[in-house]
């Protein structure tokens, strides 16, 4: 097992993980009939918090909630404390402690507990201590998040990991160790017989590894402990600690729409949730899981109905080229989701609801209010017809949520929906830019990757002291452009700034 020294010498990269946000955890709990804490007034514990980036992003956007981060690395904790101080956050606390020595009674109770990138990378006795913390510190209706490497997909990762570790076993420098390990994998992939399953598997795995930073590869693939689990094994482990599986942190992970009909029928005949999830892992060759857990005595509703949606807010980033007139009858309208998948819907009230959400993105609206707005778009309904239509829309929205076309929330983030005179980006996002982070985190907890350096510079300038004219002037000074292109650049700059400010507002990156 690598000691804290490895993390002090090579700090783990800074990331935020939207799937761990209190809004996501509370929403999924509510969807399954659990009365979880409100995200804007909750207590959150993160085990193995690293340099605190993930927890700080939450603390910044949820100022009335309380956050505690635990990590063994002194470098990580010092960085976390410095960042919190820099951003003026008083609702987050960081402790350099060993989970084996945590006093759970002193630590107290938490509504949400997060352990991302920890469970598979510690020995069994540490894993037991982590589960004991969940059992002792999770509130009665609390939700825990645990991510872990999973089989069967990680059998492939085990193979390449073993190759890299063997080849670089005598190299001390962490980054050189990673470089030599990757070099060996490329050598092997080039040496095997062309157009074979083995070569294809190696090349796909190399692409996956190369997409991560050297620091990430060092800690994940060169760790002395990297233990994947089959899903049923994980369920057994948490069960022996008074905990049960709730759901995956990604609502779309359980979708079976892409499976052949005969396979879907076989799955529908399975009453055992654990078996169903395990077989799904086999089919998808899943290699990583982000699982939500709760106390064993909590009653979980596995068949959500309309009453659940009454407690949630809805949002959707769908697109449709159909004319608005097509929503009033049974004409099929195609909606395209943010990841390119599409669906055709002919139910008028459901179409109207999606059109309404499309037009107000990225805002969310309570589901009962959404139904009222959709009804207005369609004109008169008699009450009996409307009741039936709204029930169908609720059923459709539950399916659309699982398919990724609709998002549900428990919390409405406070951000500017329109660009003000002196636009101001989130201080946390500007801090991320200053740290050369590839992505910035919105006030709703989502990650965005600015496509161009000019957008990153623009975000860094949005501290509330500059109007649009000042932004134009400053960006003219910052960017060095060849003389022959200078005039065109300066002419296009105001439009570019206006366009990107509108996108930043839509994404939830500007504060109100």
C-alpha cells in the first residue's frame, strides 16, 4: 500500500465530481421514496478528499450547508485549507486524519457521506473501517456514495496494469514510471498480430489510459492496492455493515433500451435487484461503479410513481426542430438529448412540457408547475382529460429521467439567468481557471470544458468590475494577434464576448 508520502510527493489531480453533489444524492433518494436532507441545509463528509476541490465546489455553492473533508496527506489538507481561505469559505473544515483512527462519535452525523476513488485502493482492514464510518455516521435517512473498480471490465485493466508495473518496477521517479509503462503497452500493441481481438483490446485500453493525467495514472495503476469487485461482492460487504444498495449515481446506468428485446424480457423477469445489476455489469463489461447506499432499515421504493415527482424540480436540455404547432395533436415529435440520443413522442402534454423545459434551460421548475405551464401551451382541457394526460406525462418523465432526456433536482441553484451590466463568474470557477483546470464547475455542480483559450480568459476577467466595453478593451490587450489579422479580430471580439457571456449564463456559471 502506498503511504501518504506518495500523495505528498505526487499530489492527486484536482477534480470535481457532479455525481457526488448533495443535490444529486438527495434527488435520487427522493426518487426512491427516501426523505433525504435538503441540499441547501445539510452536512456532508468526504473521506479521502484529496486537495478538497470537490468539497470546496459544493461549499461555495451551498453556503448554508456544512462540509468536512478527511485525508491522510498533509500536502492535500494544507492545499485544501489554503483554497478555502482564499475563497473566503467558513462552512468547510479539513482534517488530516487516518480513517482507522477516526472518532466517529466526535465526528457526528452526516446527511451525505462521499468516498470517491478510495474503496478499491485501500487494504481490506481499511475498507472495513470506511464502512464502519458509514454505518456509524450516516443519518437515518442519509445517503452514502462509494465508487469502486468493478469486474468484469477491470480484468482488462488488471492485465495492462500488471504489464506496466512489471516493466517500470525498477524506476523510482513517478512520472517516468508512468511514461515507461505506457511505452511498454504501445510496444506490445504494435507487436501483436494485426487485426486481432487482443490488439484491439490493447489499443482501446491504451486510449483510455492516455486520456488521464500522469498523476492519475500513477496513483490508480501503480498503486500497490487496486482491488476491483463484482457488484454482488460489494453488496455483501456493505450488507454486513448494516447498509444496503440504493441506486447508481447515474440514473441512466440502469437503462436497458439499447439491449435486444429478448434480453430486456429476460431482465424484466428478474425480481432480484442484485442479480439484475450484476448481469447488467456482465453485459456492459462494466469496470467502474459509483454506487449510492443507505441504512439497511430504510424502506426503498423501487417503483417510483407520480407522487414522487411532486417533490422534485425538472429540467431538460433537449433540442427539437419541430414547429411549436406540432405539440397540440398526436403528431410524433423528435427530441434530441445532450449526448445525441433521440426519442419520438406523440403525447401532447409531454411534448409541451419538454418544449417548455427546452426554452428555459438551464433553469429547473417544480414538476407540478411544469404541468400547469404545459397545460397553458395546449389550451383548454376538461379536468378528467387533463388528469389522465398529466398521469401519462408523469409516467413518461420517469422513463425520460432514466434515459437521460430529463434531469430532476431537489435544489434550485442561485445563479444569473441573464447577463448583467457587470457580469460576474463564480469565484470558484475563476479559481479553477487560475489553476489551469481543464474544466470549470457551474453553480449547479456540472463540469464544463471551455473549448477555446479566449473563453477561459474571459471567465478569468469576470470578477464583477468590468462591463462589456472594459472586457473588450482588456482582451484586446491580452491577445497578441498578427497585424494582418488584428482588425478582423477586434471587429469580431464584441460579438464573441456577447455570445459566450450568454452561454455562460445559460450554463449557470454567472452569479446573480
